[in-house]
């Protein structure tokens, strides 16, 4: 099957302001990411804060303009699109954010919040009200909520409204950036279940960005692990959680509690801190923290390569 979205060599550099006479320098927030996303799947994107996962998510729908690379959505590179074509495409790619508190205007009623995307995409007025009423119920709220303001709702309800807003145009792809991280654990599972129901009902494809591996284990089909702006492993969820290949993924996964309490696993404590993204080490960027580091790791960047049907960027596997 042809992928729904294909990201090729995607880079985002942010300039760092320095003294007037110094050479400009850059943070490679996203440093050459290749990812293929299939229709109907959920791709988890995980990594520590600052690894570039949020920037990657925003670049994928051009909320942040990438520095270079291709973003092929349904066979077309949306980076070449005019403003107008991009606007049209946004109907199909929507985003759910971590904090509905920040992204829902407290001065607007839910009715207005849900109308705005419909108006922006010229949905005829006779269709709008039907969509609004349908969608608010689908996310587990009801018509009576429409006349109320965002601040009147709890965190979980606000995220339902955020999801309704993303869903109202019936997109194909939803990019969710830490959609449950601001919520209580009990509410988290309700929202995750809602997202899974919606996926089935509307044949949605998800990119699910999270630092929380337990949440990703619950929802993802495949998982991309990022480190300093790069994907270092991309694997089927079961394979990654059972048998992570990259030493960084192994350390990250070792901190996740096992669902079977009889099983034992050893927590791998990483040495050293996350290096500055503006001045990463040569070769494999993980080498100063890696227990398996070899000579080649200090000079040569490992490519992301297929190993046993998954992808890993590590010299241990070449
Ligand atoms: Fe460790 Fe070398 Fe693999 Fe990097 S390439 S993760 S330093 S073994
Ligand atoms: Mg983030």
C-alpha cells in the first residue's frame, strides 16, 4: 500500500544568537528524519524532552517551516504547495496539542471554537451545525455544552473539545503532541480510548508524540525513538518493548514498568547528560553515554538500517 505520509530527509535548524562577530551557529532540532506512515496506523514518536519530537510533528504539517527535506502526503510534496493548496491540505491533517488550556480561546463558546475551522474551509452553513452537533457528541459531550466557554470545562473535557476541533473537518491524519500528558492518569485512559474509538470510526491515522512510554505502548502500532533530532530506532511496538535494539532505546525502555510483575528487568542508568543539541558529539551522537561504544562510533555516523524487519541506527548491527 502507498503510504499516507512520507517524510524524507527532513531537517529543521534553528539559529542560535551569539555575539555580533561570531559565526552564526545552529541547533539541528530535526536532523534528517525519514519516516513512512501508513494509512490507519498509529505511529508513536518518543524521546526525552528536547529530542526534537514536537518540532518534527509541527514540521510535518508545516506549522513550523522545515529547513529542508520532503513531506509527501498522499503522493504530493506539500512543501512545494502554495498557501492556498496548503490551506486545503490542512483539512486533512489536523493537530491535537498537549495543553487545551492554552489552545482553546477562553473568550469563545464551544460553538464558536468548532465553527471556526468549518468557516475557514468554507463548509456551507447548513452543513456546519450538523457537523458541530454530531462531533460534540462523538467526543462524549453534548449539545448543551456548545453555548459554554472553554474555561468552564475540566482538563479532560477540554481535551475532548480539542479533539472535536481537530476532528470536525474529518481529517485523514491527526498529529497529537502529548495529548494526555497534562491529564490525571484516570482521565488519560479515557482520552486514549476515545482516540482509539475515533480511529476505528473515521479510519484515522495518528502520529502520537509522547515522552511517556506507557502511554505509547497502549496506543501505538509502531514507534520511532528519537535522540538529538534523529530517529535512532523505528520498530513495531511489540518488538521495541520486548527487545529494543539501540542502546539508547534499551535504556529508555528499561525505565518502563513491566505489565507482568513476575518478570524482572534491570534499569539501565545512562551516564552523562543529554549533550547540547548545538554542539553534539561526532560520530554516533549517543557515544559519550553508550556502554557499548566502539572506536568507529566516535568517528562515523551510523545510518538507520533494516535489522530483522525494523530500523536501527547503531554500529552494533552492521
Ligand atoms: Fe553505542 Fe556505537 Fe551504537 Fe552509538 S553506534 S549506540 S555509540 S554502539
Ligand atoms: Mg514537546
